[in-house]
């Protein structure tokens, strides 16, 4: 028996979640199919978390236009959806005559794109903005910023869900048939829909091919990162970049909204879209390269590493192409196909969604949803409150008085709110990204198993059924004593 919808969105990254939210403004029965166990498990959650200014993209491209639009609306989105965003600015730092010439070209391109707040500054102003940086001059992008990509995507998805969108996790699309309606086959049954939206990110070529829109070449560009301890956050008030090349922004250092610092990424092509390991030599290379800009990267301050993969659409010569957002009426009517949505996809997610839904509305009139509510409230962050506010929270709910994650001061009340999240996500990283538990200096050394036991009790899960992140990533595989007894 197939579930029937007006629209099926394939992919629950930041773009798929933004499209789902945009569709929830209309009287449409909409669902999102996601192969992973949560939103934001791939490209959307594995990046520098920078809100870009729009100066790094060729004039006239969708990347340039939609990035500038996304940048301008980020404060409003942050207020509506209750996710952290800081418009801290960004500097691109140079030292040579050639660097200055490249920065002048970059600034001119940004001004043509409509990017605002771009200024060339000298050494004195640069060190006033970022005292610890090494450089002679810079281009200062005053409108650039940083956000939490996990909470941004979660917020988009939860708001879409609150406005009527259904989310199906662990539903990988395996085939698509088209008759009077589309039939989308998954590992857990089939779905029918009049419209299909391919927002599959790293899987965009696969879904495009299944829709009959063939010929795209999509490569993976893998970038590795180091995460540094929060104690270094005060030394980096804004992202610091080297002078960019024509195709690569370079290894940079970036503060997070929570006070950590990330170093990276490097960039290497890959055809393995599922491997996220970070070799030791890559970490050494990142630290050495970035130390030329910001000489405060020491091994003892490195608390974790991660990597991300960007889906880059390239031509026959390997040249990276613009975003592709299309409807091919003759080949795949009522199918919106998004290919090569890489950086600045995080910044541009909502304008991308508006563009995609606009293409749909050119072909079909959608009735507005009079009950659409753009506002979503996130989980209260106990650590961000004043002493008086914390005392009031504890008075109202004693679970705020029990801190489970000591490093990040995450309380039992926050963990319970995350475990009962509207999307029904029950992985360890689902709890982690919604609360910051397990993200401190000890990297879950003291609190992970406490949280795992709480998850078992709260959701009625058996220990061997708790996944860390992906399907099959079991936190435990059985009881050691029982296994030992069985072998005797």
C-alpha cells in the first residue's frame, strides 16, 4: 500500500528541509524521505558553518545571487526559527602585491554581486579586528557571519513538520517510476506523489538519473577539519581566511557560535561519498598551513576532527559549475531537480527553496496555507542563562538542576527535550547536536553512557538498539558477561 502525497522531497539536509518549510506555506500534503536517521547527516552538517557574504562567486550565477539573498535574511530567520547566528564579519588576509591584486578582484566581483560591507583594510585595522592574526592587510567582509548548521537544519525541519510536513528517516530511495503520478520506491515501501523534488545532496546524480535526467557528472570534494578547545575562542573573534584562488577559499580558521575554533578545510577529490575518516597526516597539514595565518594551533588543544564532502557538478573538463535548479517538462514533468548544491548552499538554503518552489508555482497554482506559522522555538540552553534565570528554570522543573554533561553544562531537562524532539529522532548524535552534550573537552568521556542509559529508559529502547548516528552504528553490541558465558 503506497502513501500518497502532493509533493515528495528527497533529502533532509539544509536545502531539503528549507524546501519542505517553504512548501508548508501552501495547502499541500508534503513528505520528506531521508536515507539517514536524522536531518543534516552529510554535507549540511560537515562544513565551516560560515554565512558567506557573496563575493566569492562569478557574477550572474545562482550561487552569487542566492548567497547574497540568504545572507541578508539570516537575522530574520534566526529570530523566527530560534537558532544561533552571529554576524561577526570575516577577513581575507594577504601579505604580497599579488595578494592585494587578488583581493581587489575579489572585492570588485563581490560589489557586482550585490555583496555589502566589503572594505580593504591595512595592518593596523586588521590587528584591531583580530589581534592574533598574521598579515599585512585584508579584505573585511562585515556582513559575513557564523551559525550552527545542525540547529539551523533542525529548526527548518521542525518548523516544516509543525506546519504539516511528514518526515520519513531510514527511507533510502531505490527507484522512481512515472505514470499519472510518481511512484518512489524505498527500502521501506513505496510512496506516490504528483511532484518530486530532488534535494539529495551527495545523492543528487543518482536521483537525477532515476528521474530520467541523465548526463550530469558530480564529483565529491572532501575537506578535513580540526576542532580546537573553547579556551582559544577568545583569540578569534571572526573567521580568518587566506587570499582565495579562483576555485578554492583555502585553509582557514573559524570560530563557532559556541566558542570553539575549527581549522580547515583542505580539499581533495573523492569518489567515496561515505568515508569521513581524517588521517593523522591531514591534521598535521591543516595545523601547519593555518598556523601561518593564526599561530595558536597546538596539538594539546585539538579535541576532535571531522570531514565533509561537497557534491560538485563539473563539466567534461572538470570545471565546477553553478547550482542547477531545473524542471525539464519534456523529460520529467513535475520534478524539481537540484544538482551540485555545494557551498554556499548553507547560506543560500532558503532562497534556493524559494527559487525551487517558484518553479513549481509557475506550472501549478498552490493555495496558501492560512495556518502557516513561521515561528519555531528551540530547546532552552541552561548554560546561556543568568544565575537568576537558571534558578527560575530549576524552580519550574527540577530536571534543570541535574547537569549530565559537565563540560557543556547540559541538564537532564534539555536532554529529555531532545529525546522527545518533534521529528522522532533517537540517535546519540541527534541528542548531541540538539543540546551540545558530548561536545566538550572530554568528548563524551564522562557523559555518553549516562545519556545512552537515559535514552534507553526514556524511549524504551534495548541497549543494542541505540545507534550512535548512522544505521548500524550501534553504541553497544551486547553484554560482555553474557557473551563470555556463551563462549564457555
